[in-house]
C-alpha cells in the first residue's frame, strides 16, 4: 500500500512514520510536514508544506494513496484559546480529508484522537476531538483512534510535563487500556487498512490488538 502521514515530526507521528517504513505491507511512504522528519529514511518521500488549510501546492502527495494517517496535533495547553485549538485539530484535518477524497477517493482516512473524547465533556480538547471524529466519520468514513498514553518518538514539540513523566507512564505498559507504544499506532493503522475498516472509533485495547496482528503478519513475512 501507499500511505500519507501527517505529524511526522511529532511524538505519535514520528513513531507511525517508523512503523510504516518498517512494514512490508507498505510500499511507499509520503509525509507532509513543515520540515523534514529526523527519522525519515530513504523510503520516505517528504513534501515540505506550511499551510494546513490549503494543500493545493502538494496535491501530488494525495494522489493514488491507500490511506492517510493523521497524527498532527497539539496540546490544548500550547494554544491561547479554543478557537486556535479548533483550527489545528478540526480545520487542518477536515481540509486534508477533503483533499484525500478528491485525489484518492477510495483511500481510508485515519485520525488520531484521544482517550476521553466526548461531545459533552467539560474538557475543551475532548469536545473538539469528538466533534472532529463525528465530522470525519460522517463525511469521509474515517477511522478514529483513541489512544491512552502514547510512548512515542522524542519530539521538541511535546509538552515538557509528558517528556519528564514518560518513564513513570511506562509502568502502565502491562495495562492494555492505559498505554500504547507509538509504533503500535502505526501498525494498527496499517492492519485496519488491510482489513478495510471504516467509519468507526477504536479504543486503546483494540488498537493494541490490531497492532499485535500486524506484528504477527510481519513475523510471518506476509
């Protein structure tokens, strides 16, 4: 398959990029980013771009792909208000989904959301994530992932609190509902694309199970 990755310079996206580059199920990896990811290998084609509401200059990246893995995002603590958070979380993703539908209408759109997303939540980020899920599923049949703590690639953009607490959070590894390795998000997305999953929300437990199936497939050389 051919995949397009967003957020490849972040903790989750960088891990997803590595998973795609290592999977025999993926023939070609493309990434749209403001700068080249440090983990980009020779298998990754990078499109440098800085306007995530208008992708017309990088339309080529969307053509003839099988899936788009949306891992771009920001912590609500890193933006001044809800309006700014909504543009990044909802606006950027919806613009990409529209572009994907135009140039690869059969492709699957995968959106990294977050555990606890809910339209009636008291937390602003959870409401915005849930609204984005709803609009992507209804408009594009997207698969929306709700990971718990993501043990992802090192990223200068990650909140310092998460970087400091990462060793502590790794103690949650045995609990399948509370922890996920960043690369497993990528493996789960690949597996979901292979299985032709569409229009649903996937929680952390199921995510890890799907990643296990992809790892088993890789071990068999499939």
